[in-house]
């Protein structure tokens, strides 16, 4: 398929229904060229004519949208330090099956790869008769999306050349992206960063990632690795970070830190809804933490408030440097929104110049399973639109 038609299809994925004039402006091509391409896409069934817009006084514009029945599906894979989640969705981001997750330890790269292969195989075995456009994978680390590699792993690791390995295993185009960068893209098109030119998206998870939207585009930096917010030295200098340095923000403002604080308090005899879980298991799971929070567990709330305050200190630094229009708290930890906001704002008030703070809005994302949505977004963003791929393994895995 030619590049113009591919650009139109991608534009319709990210902007839903559009007129020819809007598509023309969005992709930077003339109205006659777009009109011709739209007519050909209509003939091929890839785009649908969904009727005229309401009148605004002039000639009513025709609206167009992707034909989600024809264009195929996306397999979205979200990997973090302790879990892999997989979802299958159409191009309207509707889940065709409930998402599935399995526990992992990301540092065990070969074990993670084996789990990923098994989960993808199981997903594909359930969707006979459906067509797959692409697999999108988001993962922490120094990801080079263009080359499809993750520089956080040694070259011999299966997670280093993950895109190549998965493409070869399943015969389906596969794309990868850093989790925080991808979440910023999802927020730009479907979340709190819509119609915002300058926004910083915090991926509040086991670490504290950052995706920077500057003048409407994702900012990657000179080497492509901008946004290592976790590792600015604002934390306790006696605590060692996962990166090997001391004093990183991550050691005091991540979900890891909250878990450590809760476990230490429980070990010292403090009362909590998590006592029984802690006594029976070696560690806590995020879902258990969230349940305790929703039950009003005071120990959990205190720990979340503590890390939110430190997160606000880091955000104050970002405001000083980048003067964004909006800061968005996204990722797994956004589920604690009601507790996060006042603590973050209190810290910003203490550490940020008021003139700058007044011009930056803070918002907690309302997107659920945002990393899975982000994985679908980067698959569509990077793919070269081709006929749908049949569900067939190309090698013994």
C-alpha cells in the first residue's frame, strides 16, 4: 500500500471520524490527493463513509472512519518489571477478549522471553479466523524503536533484539517502544494530553518514567533516550537505586518505595489490611495494594502520600526546566489519583517558583490499562499497512 493511503489510515485510527479537509490538514497533503486516495480506500472497503456532519451554515462535510471489520486487529503487549499483559483489540481500541497477565521478573530475561512466547502463542490460538495487523510491545529500558532493540539488555539476550525475534517466531510485523514514551503517545491521542502542545506525562509505576510532548511531538533527545526522570538525584543518598547509583528519585517516589515502606511497617507490628497477605507471601502484589487503598487502609494511604510528596518535588524540577502547559500522572500508579493530587500540589507549592507553577496544570489520567493502549498505539504508528497476516507460526518456538 502506498504511503499516502497508509498515512490516511493511521490518521483515522488516532482521530476517529474525520472529513477530507481535516485529513488533508492533518497529514499535510492536498485535498485533491486525499480525495482520490479516500475514494480508492472506500472501494477497497478499508474506509467507511459514515454520513454527513450537522450543518454549520455551509455545505455539510462527509465523515470517514476506519472499517474495523476489515482492517484487522492489534495484539498489544505491556511488559513491566513484574508482569506481562496481553490484549487483542480492533482499530477502535475495543477489546475482543479480556486481557491476560502473568507474573515475571524482568531481570530474568530468558525466562521473560519464554513466558512472552507462550502467552503470544496462547493468544493466537484463541483467535482463529481473525486477521492480525501487528504486534505492539512496550517495555522499560533504553529502547531504540527504529532499530527494534532494547539497549538495557546485553546483545546476546533475547530481549535485546525483541522485535526481530517475535517477528520471526510468528510471521507478524512487530514493533517495540519504551513504555513511558508510548504512554505519552497514548495520552496525546486518547487521554489528557489531547489538544495540548507542551505536556509532560509521568509513568508512575515501579519506576518513575517520563514522556515529553513538546510542541505537539514526542521529544526523544539526541540519542533517543530522553525522559529518565527516575534517575535525577533528589532522593535519599544512602539508598541504592536499580541503576547502581545512589540518591535517585526512584528510591523515594515509586511504587517500589511504597511497597518497601509498607513491608517495613508491617514487620514492625503496625496494623493493616495487608497483614495476612504479608504473613502468607514473600511479597505484595499491586492489586493487593490497590484493594487495601480502596478499603481505606491507613498504612497504605500513608505510604502513597509519602511517595506522592517526593514525586511532586521531582515535578517541581521539571516545571523549572521545561515550563509545560500540563503535567499528567499516568501509568499503574494513577489509580491512587485522589490521594496523589493534594500531596503533589503541596510539594510543588513548596519547591516550585509560584509564577511557573501557576501556569502548569496537574491532571491524573483517567485511562485504564494505559500501557496496553500505548502498545496498540505504537504498533499502528510504526506499521506499514499491508494485507492482514494469517495466524501461522513460521518456525518451531
